[in-house]
């Protein structure tokens, strides 16, 4: 039992170090605080896939009572540790992602028109900003045919993600 | 299956919306990870740059060690006399000798006539895209520039009268394409378009000399509208290390040495600062709590040829006692080398080895004391090309885009009118030509990092073995990360970088000997069976090159075997490495590739590049760019 406890502690302490590292990357003034606008990036880079709504909930939990625009590490660490230990906001498997694109491709063409994709992603769900849409489009759009071959797009992005 | 998509949302939401939500969630995660990679890459470049500066301090420590152990009869005497020889800058008469240099008929580059005209200067800008200026004109241009600079005050006072907007540029570091981009976007300098250039024109990039020649030309044509501040790289000893000396000697084999000597004089005559409308102070590095512009305007600035070096030896043993050091070199070093910090106070800048870190309270006080409203400085690379700090009272402007690597950062310049509000124009050279992915920049940073790892191999192995007392050859990834930071002290997020640096792991355990073997694919012409020696070479790489160039007094690019042996022996005593005389001799002989009794410094440096070792093979990585000289 003692070994189990040790290894459990070791696991937690390794998780703490991981979180601390990610946090420090954005701690520009070296005072263990980060701009609240970078919290999403930090959480996601630790392997989580929260929605915007879920992100706002977390931020509300860890913000100061009178929000200063900064999040301090002391509050971030316990919350983030729980998130990681509970494996909340799990990754989206590639096949599920593909299914989502297929749903949007109502005519089952095998590709999407830029206008179609733009309409869905900027009007439905948690809409993209124009900048987000433009960025994704520039990566997704096939320049010759002017459509989005979503199967290729998903494969390409998944390779990049595994690097 | 549907609860996998959105566990928190009720099922009556239309499928299309759920699909959109999924895609958005996935894409935002991808963007965040990309941003993290970009930041980590940036951190790698910055920490390696700072480690390089620590290296320079080590070099100066070595010189100090030499001083301490100096005995007239010893072999050290030669080396020391090289370092401390009085630089015979020469009298005016010598410089007129350029007149005897003939320009051959075959020469197809620009011909300069003096006094220079605007079209001459514009022609030069155009010509430098693919031509080199003849040494006769180089020397003549430099002599004329020197004549002009020596009558300028230490601090230039300029104004935005007649509704003129002033353009302010930061570090260029030999990036000619960035200067050309600025001129393209903003126009060439003229009396309608005054410019302030804030130092660091040379080193690192490959066209430092061309940048200087262009800036000096416009200085001659529009002496009241072009202002050049001195940067910390306008310093001969810094140039030995960071590439400018090598560039000039490479481009001008016959007259390079003369050009360098003349430049050394010119650098010391560059003004220290510029003040706009008595309100905005522009200088290269920064300030300290002792900065006094009235005092600075009265010093003989040209007497300090090599600020950092001089400063270092004045305070070699009392470096930490800043209050003892109010003297001219210190005042100048502070201006050229300091960096801002977020906390109040003023402490020695131990990363750079000179100058200080100054806080917001010092900014307040110095600005108040001189009745100023803004400090514009350069000296530090910023991802967006510019950055405010200290409640927007300090502005850093940096004009060399892609400074660390293609895609690492933008450059920027400032336009400022009579309202003294800075407007920024950003740019990035080559952004259309190449697809600058985060991946490409990242690969370059990782290559540079691997070289560092290789140079510290034995220390790292020792650190790993602490976690592996039974010498099974494996450690956990968590311990790997702790050991890496303990040895390298680069302050990098090792757990984030792990997947990029370490290939295969089994059960979360790393076989570290195998890992090192994979890392150390080197390409060298020498048969170096002595691994210890090889590692020491890598570790002291830049310092060795600098020392060799100092020894190479006739700037021939060659040093003798004997000089090499002597230098190496001294260095290894100082570093306390146990390398036998025989090993050193063997090394010297093996490096003398053409067996003529002398070593070509460039060849020597090339022989110790770490090539390959890219653990994750990428098909789309054609010509790998080794970040060799950072």
C-alpha cells in the first residue's frame, strides 16, 4: 500500500510540474500570473478540448473575486490538476471529427463549399470570429478546386497534431 | 455516441449545430497548441541567445584569468599582448591611401563621387541587391563618414518642426532585406523624410557592411536628417564573435583589415543618443539610475572604443558593486547594454555581462529629471517588432524580422509626428516567398537546442545516473525533465518539448544512452576518437572562434599550429579539463587539413557543426538549415 501511495503522489507531483511549465510559458513578468486571455491556450495545450462555454466556467472558478485581468498560479493549479486527473474535456477522435464534417455535407458530395462551411461555423454552435474563420479556411481550402476536401484536411491536421 | 460530442447539452439540439460545435472545439484546440509551440520555439531561441551571452562573459573571465597568471617570460605573454595591444588606429594621412587603389575596368559595380548626391546613394541601394562596392569606394565613403561623425555631439537634438514625421528604426543586424523593405514601404531618407537609426547595424546577418554603407551614404547626403545612434554591436570585439569581422574579411580579402580598422574608429564616433523635441529620448540599450544626459553630453565618447571590454576590466573583480563604478565606460555601457525589467530597482545585468536591469521607478525618475515623456530603445528582439513596458513610458523597437529564424518574429519601425505619438508599421521579409510554418521555425530552434544538449552530454549523463543508481540506462520522463533543467538551466518547458526531443520511450522510460547516440550524428572531417575533447570543443565553440580571431592579428583567417596549441592549452587549464598535451597536438595536426602548418579558422569552425539527428523525419524538410551561429 505504501508503494501505491508513493506512486500516486509521484503522479500528482508530475502533473503539477506539467501544469507549472505550461503556465510559466505565458508568465511574462515572472510573477506567477498570466493574462486571463491566455488561459484557454494553456488549458488546451495541456491536451484538453473544452468548449468556449466550459472554458468560461473554469475561468469564473479561478478568477479573483474582483477580476483583475490576471489569473494567479495558486488558484490555477488545484483546478487544473483536478481537470487533468479526472480527464475532463477529452480529445476528439479523428473518426468523430470526420462524422461531424459529413453531417454538414448534406448532399454527401465528399467536399464542402467555402460558403457552406463558413455559414455553419460562423453562425452555429459557438461561432468563429471572422479571423478564426479566415485562418481555418486558408488551411482547409484546396486552392485549385476552391472547395474543402474535409477528409484530407482532417488527416493533415491530425498528423500535425501528433508532432 | 451522441453524448461524446456534447455531454452537457440536451439532445434536441439539431445535429448540424452539434457538428459545428465539435469542429469549433477541435479547431480551437489546434490553434492553442500551435500558439504554445510558437511560444516555446521563441523561448528556445531567446534562452540560447542569452546562454551565448553568458559564454561571452566566460571569455572575459578567461582573459581575466590570463591577467592574473601573467608572467613576462611565459607563453601567455603572446596571447595577452595580442589582446591588449594598443590598437594603432593611425593618423589621418594613412587613411588617404585609398586614393592609390585603382578601380579596374572590369568592375561593374557603382562608381561613387564625392560629395555624394542623392542619386548616388539611391544607386547604391539598388546596386547592393546583387553587387559589391569596390574597396576604394568603401574606404573613401568611410573616411568621409568619419569626418562627418566626429563633429557631431554625443546627443543629437532634433525636432518635428514643419510637420515633419520622423521615422525611427531599431536593430537591423545585417538584414539588408529588412532595410530595403523599410525603404520600400516608407521611402528613402531625405529632408522631407528624416530617419533615426538606433544602432546594431551589424553582426549575425550577412549584409552588415552594405547596411552601414547605405546608412553612411544618406548621412553624407542629408546630414541634418539622418541620425545614427551607436549600438552595443558597434564594437570591434563583439564583431569578432558575432560575424561582422568574418563578413568583411570574406568580402574584401585584400583591404578587409583596413576597412575594419577604419570602422573601429568610426564606431567610437557614433553618437550615443538622439532627443526629439526635447521630449523623446532615443538610444540603443537603456538607462540606469545614474544616467545623466548633461554629463553624457560632455564626455569624450570616442575614447571608449570597446565599451563592454573596457568596462569589464575596470570592474573585473568588483562587478557586483555598481555604486563604485561611476565612470565614463560605465555610463556608456549602461546606455548600450541595459534592459528593462518589470520590478522596481536597478541591478547589474548579469545575463549580458554589462549594463543593468532597470525598473519602472528608474524610468519615472530619469524621465522626470530630464523633463522627458518617452524612452525609445531597441536591443531586444520582440515577436511583433515592438513592445511597450513601464506603463508605456518605454518602447522597444526592433527592425530585423526573422531574427532567429525565418518566421520567428516581425520587424517594425515607428513614424512620429509633432504630437509625439508613435505609430507602428510592421513587416516580415520573405513572407510571400516561403511558407513559414510554425514547424519550420520550430525545427530550427530544436536543432540549435540539440547542439546545446550534445555539448553538455557528460554532465547530462551524470545527472541522469543520479536517477538511475543501478545503471540500468533508463529513467522516467519526469526525471529526464528535472535533470535537463538542472544541468542546462535554460528555463525551458522540457515536458512540453519532450515529444520533439525524445523519440521512442518504453513504458514512459527513456533509454538515455541510445538517445544520445541518436542525437550526436556529427559530420566532421577529423578523426576524433576522444569524446571528451569533442564535447569540450562544442561547449566552447564560440569562445574559441573569438580567441582565434583575436590571435589572427593580420586577419588572414589562419593561425599557426603553435598558436593553436598554446591557446588551447591555456584555455583547458582555465576550464580545468583534463586533456593531455598529446591529444591537443593530435587535434591540431588533424585539423591542419592541407598540412601546411596553419589552421584555417573558418574550416575549423565548419568541422564542428552538428548535422542531422532530426529524430522525427519529415518528408517535407529538404535543405535543413542548421542554426549555426546564433
